[in-house]
C-alpha cells in the first residue's frame, strides 16, 4: 500500500477517524492492527518475519536486566536479527561472489541462489528493533513489559517501510501517552503531507522519466544529456526519499506523535561531513551511536578515526543494497570525508592566499560537495558496475572529445517545463525554510491561497502511476 495511492488515503482517513473516536487506552491496539494490516498489504507472510524480529528483541530487552547474561543477550539479539537480514537480503550476493571466486581457481561450487523476495523495509525495522536492544543495554530506556506496545514501536505504520529509523527513547514514550486532537497538529501535519506529495508526484516521478529515458539509451544520447540526467537523479532521489519522510512525519503528527526530522536541505551542505548530518539523519545517527562511537569515534588517533569512517560508510553502502555498486558508493563517501579531513587546513590556506571571502567560500564548497555527491549517485542508480563505467565514460567524453550535441531527454516539452517549475518552487521553499521564514505569521488569505494552489498544482501536475518509493527496496 503506497502512500501515493487511493487505498492509503482511504485507509489513513479511517484510522484517524477511529483513533480520535475511541478511548486513548485502546488506541495503541488500533495502531498495532493498522500497522500489521498496512505491512500485510505487501506480503502477508513477511509479517511473521517482522513478528519474529520483534519477539527476539522484546525478550532480549527483558533478559538484559540480568547482569550475568547481559552481553550474551545483546550478542544473540544482533546475531539472530542480522542473520535473518543476511538470509533475505545478502545471501544471493555473497553466494554469487563465492561462485566467481571458485570459478577463477577452477573449483566446483554447486550451491544455488535462493528464489525469495526481499521483504519490504526489512533493513529499517531490523535496525529500529536493534536500537531498542542497545538502548535497554545502555540504560537509556527501561524495557517495555507490554509486548503489544513494543510490537507497535517496531511496526508503527507511518515510518515502517522507509523510516525515519526511530529511537526507542523518542517513539516508545509517545506511544504510551494520551494524545488529544489538536487543530495545529492537523494543519501542520497535512502541510507536511502536501509537501511530500508535491516532491514525489510532481518532481521525483517526473525526474525519474528523464533519468530513466537517458540511462536506458546511453548509446543514443549525447554526453551533456547524461550529465544533466545525473544531476536530476540527485534531485529525484532526494525528492523521492524525503517525500516519504515528510508524509510519514505529517501522517504521524496528525495523530499527535512526532517523528524525527530525516532531511535538512542536504544539498546546501558545504562538505560531505555536513551532507551526512543533513541526509537520512536517522540512519546517520544510528551508525554514529551504535557503530562509529563504539569503534572509538573521533576519540582515537587520526588514522583510526579515518579507519572508523571507512568502516561505517562501507557498511552503510552494504546496508543500502546487496551489490558492489552500493558498496563502492559507501566507500566513496568514506574516502571523500578522509580526503576532506586531510586537506581541510590546506584548503583554508588556499582560500586565504586568494583572499576569497566567506560567502564565496561557502558557495564554492557547496558546488563541490553537490558535484561529489552527484558523482557518487551514479553507482547508486546504475544497475551494475558495467553500466556505472559506461555512464562515467560517457560523461568524460564531454571533456575528452568536446562532445556537446543536442539535448535529448526523450520526454515531452510539457513534462520538462513542469519539472523545471517543480524544482524552482521547491528551492524557493527550501530557501525560505533555511531563513526561519514564519509561514504561520502570514495573513490568512495568503496562506489559504498557497494551500489551494499547492493542492491543485499537485493534483493537476502530478504523475500518478502509483510508482513505489525508491527506498522501499532497502
């Protein structure tokens, strides 16, 4: 059941109505049933898989109280959950690589790949469940005694499939408290949902047309088209993923439950490090708290700190997908940060010698950061390493052969104009958001004109094919 579908609109409207009609004492039961129904709409069998992960981490939270078994329980919780994740998401990837290694040395390898579907959102709810185990182990939160309420924490439908990955310290207490209907929550929640829909159906899905058309016809389009398509994939993936987070946060806010912010205009970042503090914030926080800091974080020697960064981003790449493309994407971001650390002082001296002012420095750093991120997205978007290589070679042809050619995006002029319009509106929104623009302070008539235009624009200009969100595959 996609957010951008009529089924979800009906489902969500019914849930909100029932939620505020029944006693607050039973609302968690309604949300738990709704969450499992929401997930079962993809594959009812995989609800059992989520239930297993929930049961394991729930029991671990209770047993962790026993000091004698504390570390063993944490190990078993991680081992069982990561084994399930490996089996469904990574077995075929590692199996294929073992086959390749055996074939190089002339060995015989007869283990076949598994014919199984990847459970939707398995990486997200697995990490959320494991964060609970660690939070209880550290004493950040007391173990939840009510299995049903804990199951709701793992399966809470607005953020179940593609995040944000919530901390137990934030979400669990909110699921316990009594909430009342608030007009302000309804208004701001619906506005977030509207922004999310605009990003998805007006910008992301239309950018996908451009990117797909160019990347699927690399032999027949000029290099400049490939460069522009790569830039638009940066826009597509941001709008697609942040749209899901916006809709999830808005849908949850209407219910009186606040989810963490997952994106903070990441393409305005002035370094790769800053980019990762503003992109997929919940995942970055997870890796920092549960992997980077336990490895020693920044409180170690410079060499070990760089090692920790490379480990974290290599695993982050693998978390995104069972493919060498994703691993290279993650490692690339790790190396970006290592190089930034090594060259930071030299860059400051260079700008000082040229007497470049702060505003110009920020602009240059932002352009460089966006360019590096866009280049790395090539590996994220390409179907395999061969296509990645082909895209990069095609881009380099612009400089080696000065091949410009005619623009060829294989899409209508109307779609191009609407896409440009959507990106422009979105950037105006981002600029005002960054300047702490107080939308609520505007006169009512201006705000309502904005609401009506936004709703009509989204309805009339959106691409409605019920396309899935990109991060559903992770």
